[in-house]
């Protein structure tokens, strides 16, 4: 029985319409000619349909699990519960790990916070999943995140707002909202988060846990829903630095499938835990303080925390990187236009890169958002509309210039990091904010999603590793200090964070 071809040859009218869309003038005869030529190439697509593509390995058995009811999902932090046990021995033996729901876990539903992806079930395990299980970890399910991860607050998940366990009615931060909350309340020992503008460090800061954005490309992004390849990061979150280091040790290193991993270099992150802060030089980034949205109490408590390193034998001095204040502007141009091309028009995968494409995810997401664009969150709609406007009118020029400027931004940090071991500043300018009301204006909704990025977003552009270190509370809400290291020197960030953690009690600061 003949197989029905899945790729058809375009009609003459379609060829004419496509040409018109490019501003070309062709005749009906031209369209007939091109149509005939296309038919020859389309035969290759028929052959590709017959071939079996390779799939990432699924090595460990698991059950589908279930969506927890409100009674066992107090803060709305869970998306799905499902236990997957790894090897009996290994550095993560006895540890439970929750995945951000932008990560493929075969046989377990994945929504990425978006109604347009509801019902999708991955057929692969992300690289990090296999590494966690090979190291003896137990994955206990998927944590809720904001809509397609494009929100630094926690108001946009299609499954409902994720509340801060420290104060009811307040944001837990995003986009890795559920990951941070489940670690904070002790329902998971560790979590995986994702970070394109601060989405590991933001919720870690507002919930009082440790969240590490690794050097760009240190941890393979294979099998994780992307936003923009030059901004995509995935990394560990935990209640203590030791667990962060142990999880990073397991998941770091190239996998051969991720184009983000150029020149990837790993270190011994666990060994760094015992080195202490003596001899380190901490640079207090002047431009990390005093933003228009900064709270005085946040700036003051972070400065006190940084000065605590002096008692640990470290040197502390103020440094200045004026270009840090331009970091959010550079990030905006890259994120808006890059996300429009890859996350939306590219249906999460795009083209022109060598690596593993998760075709099942591409198919499900393309069907979902293209048939129901009105269901996208207001933040995603804003990005899509502005990104397409910039493409139509400025043809990618500002994206290209911003990418070039991001290299200059990186060099600006590198210059001062040649003089100091780490940079320090507030992770976020303010404490957790109130969640917006369901009937709030679009303007307030968007502001609550993006108002906190001033210090986090620049380091997604520059690729430097950075960690949120809890360093105080005010009116019940956590405050975080961010430590930033040299690229591929994540170990020194961990070294200093552990020294601070060991010597202080952040809840009393």
C-alpha cells in the first residue's frame, strides 16, 4: 500500500502568494515553472519521512504521575508529580530533585507554563535528566513556571500564580517560580531552574534559597525549551551551597548536542566548598546599587553582607563598570528580537544550528500557539509584536548591534575581574512585590513581570556565572546578594558563597 506523502507540492496560487510576500513579481508561467522545480526537491522530504531520526536515551523506568490537587499544592508550585529513581549509588544518592517544567522528562507531561502546550508529553529525557539519574538522584516531578518562561514574576503560569511561602499574596519570582518554592519549603532537596534574564536568581532571591546561573554553555541545554540561544542557561537551586555544588558537578560538561557549549571547561565544584574566602578580593559593583527601583534596605543589607567577607580574610573594594547600566538595554534588544525569531516564529527550535532538535516538542508547540495565539500571555504577546515590528522595519540591525555590544559588555566585566576575584551586588533591587490583581491593567501586569531585571539580565548577555546568596530579611521577605565570577570559574563563586553561608545566619541579618 502506497504511503500518503506528508509534504505536498504547493499550488500555483500559493507560489504566487509567497512571491508576493517577498515583493517579487512573477507570472503564472513562472509560478508553474517554480512549482515543477519544487516537486523534485520535495521528494527529499518524502524520503526524510521514511527515515528514523535518533532519539536521546530514556534509561530509567517511570510512571506518568499526576497533577496534584490544591490540598497538596499549597503555593501552586507543582505542575506534575512523578517519581523517577536513578542508580542506587552516586553523588546524588538519597537526594530528591524537581525539574523546572521547561525540561523534557519522557512519559511525563510538560506544559512550560503555557496553555498552548498543554497535553504535550515528551518522548526523550533532557541530557541533565540522564545525568541526574546516573548520579543516583531521584526526580520527583515538574515545578510550575511562568508562561513560556518570559516573566520575572510569578503571575503568568497558565496553572495559576505561584505564591511566596514567606508572605501570602506576594510574588515568588520567576520564571523558575515553582522550583524555588519547592526547595524553600523542603519538598525537594534540589531543583533545576532556567535563566535567560535572571530566572534562576530572581526566585531564589525572593524565596531565600541559593540559585546558580552557570557560565553560559557550562550545563547542556539539550532537551530544554529554549528562548534565545545566546541567553539560554540552566542550573541548580538548593537550600545550601553544598547541594548546589554537588548538582552542578553532576550536570556540567559538554554533551555534543548543544551549540551553546563552545569551549566548555569544567572544574571541581565540590572541592571548592572547603577553600574559604581568605585571600579572595571582592569587588563591590558601584552600578549594582541605587537603581531608581532600589529599596534602601536592600542596598544596605547587601553592603553589610559584602563587608562580612572582611572577617573571613577577603579583601573588599569598590569597583565601577559604567556599562553595567546599559546591560538591560542590550538584553532587551537581544531578548525581544531573538525570542520572536526562535521561540515564536521558529516554534522553539529555529534553524541554522548543529545539535539535537526535539521535533516532538516543536510539532506540539507549533500546533498549539499558531492555532491559539490569543491564549499567549501578555508578556509573550508584547515580545512577539515588538519583535516582529523591529524585524519588519529595521531588518535585525538592532539585534546584531546588541549582540556586538554584548561582547563589549563582557569585556567591561572581564577588565575588572582581572583585578578582583568576584563582583558583588544586590541580586534584585527590591524585595518580593505583591502579586497583581486578576483584573489589573496590562501595564501593571507587564511591569510586575520585568521590573526586577537590572542586575541579573546583564550577566545573561555577558555569560558570566552568578549566584544568589541569601543575606538578610526585612518584614519577613528575603534579600539576596549576587556573586559574579569569571567565565568558567564557577568554582570561585561557590567557594565564596559557601564561606559566607558557613559564617553567617542570613535569617538573622
